[in-house]
C-alpha cells in the first residue's frame, strides 16, 4: 500500500497490486498532459494533469467499490479502470481528439491495444487483471461500467472537484462521498437512494455552471482551435502516418514539434499560441440566432474548414484568417438514473424537477464561434453572417 498526498481528496491509498500499473510509461506520461488543455490561458492555476485526475478517479472508484461490496476481482478491475481510463488522451487532452476521430477513427477511450501490448500489457498480465474487462469498464460495456462511464460516474465527480480547485471557479462543488454512500447496485446498474438526490443535483448544477465558465470558455475554445489548426497543417499531407506519433506525445513535445515545423503556417500559429497572441471573436451566437443550426452542427473539422473557406471568400481574406467553431449540442443528462425510496423506483427527473430546467440551461449555453485576428473581426463577422445565415445582431450580442 502506498499513500499519495492529493490536494483534493487528502491521502490517496494505492493498493500494492496496482503500484506496478502506476509506474508504467503510459500512466506516467499523464503527468505531462494538462487536464484542461488550454484553460491555463484563462485560469493561470489550471496546470493540473491527467495523472492527478486518474489517481483521484481510482480513489473514488475504490471507495464506491467498497460501498457496493464488490467481489475482490471486480473491485480490482474497477480500481484499475479508474487509474487507466485516460491513458488514450493526446496532447492537451481533448484538443485534437476530433482529428483523431476524423482521420484515424479513434477516440481517447480506444485503448485496447495499449492494454494488451508493451510495458502496460505486460504489467496487466503479470498482475492477473483481464484487459478486456478493463476496456469494457472504460467504454461502457460492462455490468459495472456505470462506476467509470455512466450518469453518476466517479470520473465526473473527480474532474469537477479538481477543475474547480485549480481554476478557483466556485461552481464545481460536489459532495462525492455523500453521493457514493447513497449508491447501490441493481439489475440495471447503479441506483441512487432518495437520500442522495440533493448530492446528485449538486453535481448536475456543477456540470452546468462549469460548462460556460471553464470547459467552453471562449478563450479556451479559441486557443484550442488555433492548436487544432496548427496540428492539421502539420499532418495534412499524410495524416494516417503523422498523427499517431503526435497523439502519443506529451504537451511539451507536441508543441515543440509545431514551433519548429518547416511549414511557416504551422510554426506561426504555434508561436502565436505559445505567446498568447490569440484570435478574437468575430461572431459568437447561440442556437436561436442560427437559422439552419441543425444543418451545420457537426464534429467534423473538415466541415468547419470548408465553412471557414466560404467565409474567407466572402470577406476577401485568406482562409488562414478564419476559424469556425461549431460544438455539438449538449446531450441531456441524468436520463438513466433511477432513484429508490421505501415504496417505489423512479427516474431522477421524476423526483427532481431541476433536471429538466438544467437540461434547458445547457442547451441555451451552446455557442457557435467564428474567430479572426484582431482588426479583422468586423469584416469577417459580416461575411460569416451571410454564409451561416445568422439572424441580425441584437444589442445584447453587440455588448459581448
């Protein structure tokens, strides 16, 4: 047993059986991957890493496994899944996952190859763990996967607490241990006692408030788009060969590759990002202002680049001067959570009217962004409104 001091949870106990996993290159690499990508450009304290978060997730998974009285085998696999669930992240966490999905068809949770090969695969084999069970726990295909990958999962509990702590934003308050104590196993997965509804609501509120304040802050989005564009320019001649090597790099190594790239478009973007000379908002509107919103929402980087080229043609500028950011609409949350009182079992939204309200709030937080260099925003804004069929600006929007 090893004790690790953590600023969020206090002392985290790592079972002796998991220590070999902790020391693998795949897990240690997470020390050099920022948890919040480019949010440190907004919140200077947000330099925490995926390593810390993975330890915290393992800690909460272990606590929940104890609460649910899991068998020793299931308990070990759940704890291991908590520790390993983020080893597939690329540099700056989610920043280039869209490119990975588009060009390689691979998400950060597609880690089955890492679990069965190399140093990590050898350690998993030596510890008697089943890599298939770990993979299914992480990807939601295991009877106990709700612990790691579900509506009440320990991953969310930890990152909300941790991100609030390091950014200083006072919205991520979650009573994780109260929530864990209110959980129980049922035939369909994890069930919540009625006594845990308020703790669940606090997590739901935290997710809703942290979304615009941290996870989708416009400066973070702009920086991420600049980084994604630099990576795209770096890999576009042979993405299936070049991108995999970038995905296994850490933040610093990836940024150095971009800063010293032969392509001046790549190195210039990287240098501006490194020195925090960021694009500005030319257009930043909600779903009610976009007439054809359901026709243009997509996770396709290439579709966004096509729209950027159309806007640049309309504005008479280079396509490198325009970046389009179209996030997917937030999905409804908590739809599968069951709550048990003394006499009946109900869905959480039936017990808590707050769920419906917060789902509506999340949808209203969605923003489409078009970004441009300072001094060009007005010209590009007018062009973007024509190309994207945006309603005329309101007084409130002009004040943004």
